[in-house]
C-alpha cells in the first residue's frame, strides 16, 4: 500500500477566490525570489561603489556563473511540477523518489560543470572580451564556482518545499542570506571588520558562504519539520532510484535547456554590449539587475502557477486548472503594468542607486542606463507572459515543446535581431535590447496559446503519473 500525502492546495471557486489563493501561495515565492535576486543586487551595488571595472567584470563573471547554473536549476523547476502532481494524487512515495533523485542530479551536474568556470578567462577572451575584465571575472569565478553545488541543492529544496506550500521558510532563509551577504561584502570587498580587502574575490567568497549556509538550513528543515518528517526525504539517500532519476531528467533537461536559451540570450547581450564599451556594459548590468528584480515577481507567481496547476493536473481536474491559470495571468499582468510605470517614471533615480555619483563615468552610465530602462519597460508584458506560460506548462509536465519554441525564438530570432540592430544598423545598445524584446514576445505569445489549446484543459488526465514502486 502506498503512503499518501494530503494536498495542501486550496480549492477555491470564482475568479476573486482563485486570485486570493494564488497570492496566498505566490507571495512567499515572490518574496524568496526577490530575496534571491537581492543577493546579486547587493553585489552589484557594493562593487559599483568599489569601482566601475570591478562592476563590469562581475557582470561578466556572474553572467557566466548563471549561464551554467540555470541549466542545472531547470531540473528543480521540473521537480516542482512532478512533486505537485504527486501531491495532487496523494502519493508520498513518488514525492520522495522524485525529490531525492532531483538532488542527485543537482549535485552531479554541479560537480561536472565546475571545471568550466575554472577555465572561464580563455573562454571570455575568445569571445572578444577586454583582457582586464576577463582576468577580473576569472578571479571572481575561481571562488564563486564552489557555491554552485550548494546553490543547486537550494533550488531543489525550494521546489520540494514550495510544492508543499512551505515557501515562507524559503523566503526567510533567503532574506537571512541577503543580510549575511551584505555583511560579507562589506568585510571582504572593502576589507572591514579586520578582513583583507579582496575586491571581486571578496564578493565571490561572501556568495559562497551564503549559498552553503542556505543549503544547510533548508536541508535541516526538510528533514525535521513537522508534517515533512513522514516523507523521510533523506532516508537511504545513497540508494539510486533509476526510474525516478530518468523521469526527472526527461522533464528537467528540456526545462533546463529552455531557461538556458533565455539565459543565453541575455548572456549574448552582455557579450555584445562588452564589444561596445565598458561604460555601456556597466549600464547594461545595472538595467538588467533592475529588470531581473521585477522579473522575480513574475517568476514567483509562475512558481505558484506551477504548484497549483500540478495539484489540479495530478487530481485530473481541468476546471480547477483553468481557473488557476486565469488568476495567475491576471496577477502577472497587473504587476507588469506597475513595473512599466516605475521604469518610465524614475529611470535616473533607479540607476543612480547602483553607482558612486562622484565617479567620472557616472553621468554616462546614468544616461545610457535610463535609455535601457525605457526598453526594459517595453518588454515587461512579454517577459511576464513567457515565464507564466512556462510555469503553467511545467505544471502539466509539458517541457519539450517549450524548449523548441524558446530555442528558435531566442537564438534564431532574438540574438540575430539584436546583432543587426546594434551593429549594422547602428542603434548600439538600445538596438541590442530591442532584439531581446522581439525574442521574448515570440516565446510569450506562442506558449500562452499552447497552454490554452492543450488537451490538459479538456481531460485534465496526467500522462505521466509516476511509478508505484516504493522507494
């Protein structure tokens, strides 16, 4: 007889009730995502105070890190959908099997790609980057790479806990990490509290310490918290479960490649901006941090949509799936509209938060960063649409077609358009960002249509309900 687990999902009726239920689940996820983003924002702000070359180098280095991280974290997104569906079916055994093998994949992938970060400098040089910035980026990555495995473990545990509506704990742990990161940066970047002045290496060291401590805290909670102990996540952790591992890989690899395509779009934009100039690259990094910070709101709502869609999908309830999707899309649209107002209303004030205004390069960074924020306002609606569509599709275990759509839209449409607008047509960095808008628009429109025309809204029957073999 299988162990069962009771779905904690609220089953509201009516649009207002569904919006309230999505907010109740989504706000802690939004909070944890924003807190996660604040880790990188604090690095950007404090390195901006330290020096513009250091800031530009960490824009390159952190982009390199997250280009690799995002593929591994794709498995956690797929894991969230599978765990949510298992909860919808009341199957605690499958929940444990999937979560355990998700952690195996995260650890194995992290160890496999660490050597790539250790050899980042020649890769960046081959991609045409400034030698000074490439050397500084390598200094950063030589330390930051040790945080990759803990960061991937955190991603899996976030999926595990969020699917069981324990995202509030993830949020508080991440907020604690922000505070620790600021203190660590103050100590190791600038040499305070008796620590050596380490510059970009200090920012990397602080990040590694935060990632490691977050992984430990979340693992302890997952193992010991009331209501989670009966799942016994870490019992016989050493034991392989090949069936569950391949199931998570089958869904997770396309999900990771989808996010990698998007991350690659922005990584390519950073590389091309580096060809334009250091000032433009620094402004690009700031504008991207601001756009990414607002994106975390949509990502949190998307994660909530994945969980609610997974619960409905696992229970075979298309009406509940449809109602939850409408609520999530409306919320995302409202937040996108608010972001557009803020970006267009105070661009210089936002950019100035990231730099020392007494720096001789500050006026140029402010002016160019404000222009980029105007374009960022333009792509808010499309960015919100694509991430929400991906969240809903992950909830119904659809990851392969989104991967193809994202790859074509970002790499055959977005990147070439960015290059043509920026260089042959002479629009520079603004043209580069307009290409991003086009790529995001193609993904958003296509995937929203796919979800609303899918068979899951007719039958609601899971196509992959998991194995019934105990583990």
